[in-house]
C-alpha cells in the first residue's frame, strides 16, 4: 500500500504511551522524560482521537452561528503539522515519545496510529479496573469535574469513568487494528 504524501518526511513519535489514566502513565512519562536520549512533550496531545467529543470536549465549541469541531480526515496536513510541532525542540538523535491516555478508550485512535505511524511502539499500562475507576473519580473530584458521589457519578457519566476500564473491549479493538505491521505491545 502506497503511503500518502502527507506522511513523507514527518517526524513522528517512535513510541506512544497509550495506557489508561490513573495507571502509572504520568510516572512512566516522567521517568522516560529524564533520559537524555528521549524526548516526550509535557502535554497529553490527543492527536489520534482529537475528534472524539467524549474524550476531548474542549476541542468542540460554538462560534457565531455554527459549531466548530475537528475535521481530522479533511484537514490531515494541518493536524499533522500541529502534531509534529510538539516535537520541534527535540534533538535529531533522540527517541520521540508521546503520552495520551485517551487513546486506549478511543474507537478511532488504534486505526489511525496503525495507518499514520505504523512503526510506533505502543505501551499499554493497565490497573485493576475497579481501583482505576475509583481513582479516576477522585481525580475528577479534585479537579472540580465531579459534583456527585461515586455511585451517582457512575450513572451520570459512565462513558467518562467506566469506558477507560473496559479492557476486554479495548484489547479487542487494539488487536483488530494491529494484526499486521510492526506494532509492538508492552502490557505493564
């Protein structure tokens, strides 16, 4: 299959930390960022699922008479330029990495990583699902995004709390998209 011209000469990450939030992804990010031969942007970028309104509601807004939302496939070059800009400060001889915890729950990210960055290594970090969900809830409380008790929060926003703990669904999606190519999975 011939690659699209928008991928030629792009400087994309060698590895992606795509594990669920509250599973040690921030700790792994900090450890790897301290290595002199690794460059990882501080921010979670969310490039491969930027148009997922559940994971990234801040990318959707109303302006004037219309809604603005990312048109990933239509504006591929613009989004790739934006994504690549996160790595512009990296030296040439370092490994590039990215951490975005939304990818593991995304229905789009796996296919897009396989298509746009087929040599990337994917690092998946998981945690006991119940423990992860409860920790996620308290993270939302600390950041002012959960106003209900735990049980009510599960009912009001299950897609936010529970979706990231449905590992069986996630595993199936990942393996379906990565059955060919040079992908490597590391379950920690």
